[in-house]
C-alpha cells in the first residue's frame, strides 16, 4: 500500500487553514461570507423538519409498542436486516388466559361461557391491533425513517461540504488581503476565483436539496392521512367488537339475576350460613299464568301490545348502559334513564319486560340496576 506524503501534507494544510479560519471567525478576527436570507430560511426549515420528524417518529413507535424492551429488540432486528419475529399482542394473550380459565371452571357454567365470549372478543381486538400496527409501520413509520436515514443524511453531507467550501473561500479572501507582492496577489486572486466557483456550485446543489423539503412535506402529509385512516378503522373495529360483545352478554345465561329453576343442586344444598353472606338479589314481579291465555314469551314471540303488567309489585330500574334494540320485541335503552320492569312466566331469566311511557319491550337484565 503506497503512502502519498504529498497528498497527506496537502490535506493537513487544508484542514489547518479551515481550522484557523473557523477559530478566527468565532473570535471575531476574520470576515465570514454570509448566505442569503432565502438560503438561511431553507436551512432553518430543514432543521425544523428533521427535529419534528424525529420526535413524531419516536412517539409513534411508543404508541404502537409501549414496551421499551420490545422496541429495542425490533431495532436490533432491523439493523441486522432480519425479519422481526411475530409477537403475541396483549389482547391475544388475555384471550388465551380467559379461554384456559373457562375450560378449568367449566365452559358450560355462566362464568365459563362469559369468559369464552369475552376471550374471543379480546382475540379479535388483538388481531385488529396487530393489523393496525402493521399498517401504521408500513404507511407512516417507514417513510419517516426513510427521510431521516436517506434524504436527511444526504442534506447533512452536502451542508458539511458547503461549510468547508465557505471556509476555503474566506481563507482565500484573507490571504488575498495579506498579499503584498504582485505575484502573491495574482496567485491569491486565481485561487479565490477557483474557490468561489466551487462554493457557488456547492451552494446550488445544497439549495436544490433543501428546496426538496417541500416535496417531503407533501409525502409526509399523504402518509399522515393514511395513518389516520388506519387508526380510524382500528378504533371503529374495536368499537363494533365491544358493541357485539355487550349484546351477547345481554343475551347470555344468567349471571346477575338467577331463579330457582337455574340454580345448581350444589347451591340448593348450601348451608344457610354461606347463603347469608351473599348479597340479596332483587326479585322481579312475575305475571301469573292465566288458563286459556297464550303464553307469548314461552312461544318465543313477544307482542308488546299483548303483555299486561301485574296489578302490583312492578319494580323500578336504572339503566346502566345504552342498549340498541335488536328487533321490534326489544326496548332500546339510554344510560341513566329510569324504567319499570317485571317478568313473565317461562321467560328467559336474563330478560325482563321494560316499560317507558307507552313504549314496551324486552330488556337485558345485565344492563339494569334494580331498585327497591
């Protein structure tokens, strides 16, 4: 390997000249070539874009993956150019635990059935979260990273070259001022023309790159719209999943209000002391069965116009959550409103007849707080 002493000495001389010029500028002992106002504005805009892009990128990564250890692992895989292994989301892990618990408690029990239903919804929520993270990473995070690791590095490199060209130019101007002999002045003027040409050429290259920041903003704006669309779809899916779960729990076998027919034999033989420790469950007035009158609930079809409340013993109830009626036999509910409720013989223990003014229909017990 050849060692070029002349080139090394030349490079050292250039470095020393730039260092001297930079130091003298900082001390106010040398003049500095100023860039025009438009160029300075382009530089400030580029720096602002870089700083905010970094902050937005980092915080979006935290939003998508709150676990710092997982983020570090993903970063290492990315730097090693290896595929990031698939990771189970928290919702999917919760779904797995709920399903296993339901199998232990008994999938046929009210608690087990509810665990299975809630676990299935958690699994769907976890899958939706996984898809949102994938979409956001591709459509939003990747373009931001590409800018920081691609365009911005190129801009930074050209800015450093421009800074060196400016130092060379100002050093030449200083040498020209100090030159006394005619030959020295001629040599300094020739060198000044060369450095001025190199500086102007580099300034134009850097200017074009800085003006490209406007295109970067347009690209990031499009990516931002795609991110918002992905997030909107994700939350809409989550909302729909929870609405479906809420309706399913409203139709599920009794967990909040039980009756003698659904009680297990173990509960029937429980000692009185154990039963005394449980909170009292409000009872619902039942309309007596009249011979010759069809039992519309038992037949599975409820005609609200044919249902008559009992002469006495109806209860008041406060609605806990909004409920959207699935068909004409059900009564839509609004949270915190008060309604009158009662039961019918043969009716599902998880449903009651609710009345609000002239409106009447079935309502799920799980959506109510029965009042004394």
